[in-house]
């Protein structure tokens, strides 16, 4: 399990390295007691200050109902 509290900020490469060190399997996101499928990723511009923008990657998720269909 990757715990976000183990990282100050989880980067794309940090996540990739962690996942590549494990056997290939389905990947979901769990928040509290709800589980989500990862549908896609996209770039999001965050305006930290009015004069600059920082771009980061976000996961686009759908809430799961039932079991994973393989």
C-alpha cells in the first residue's frame, strides 16, 4: 500500500517506481470507505500566485459499485 503520508508530495515518477516494483494488477483509489476506478489523467494548472502557474497531473476517477470485472 502506498500511503500519501509516507511522502511529502507523491510525484508521477515516485508512483510509477512504486507500482513498477510490484506485480502487474488492477489499480484503484480508496478515499475513506469508497473505492474509485482511475479513468484517465489530465494536466491541471494551479495558480499558486497571480503571476505564475504550476501544472500538475491529476487522476480522473469514477466511483466503483460492485467488484472489479476482469
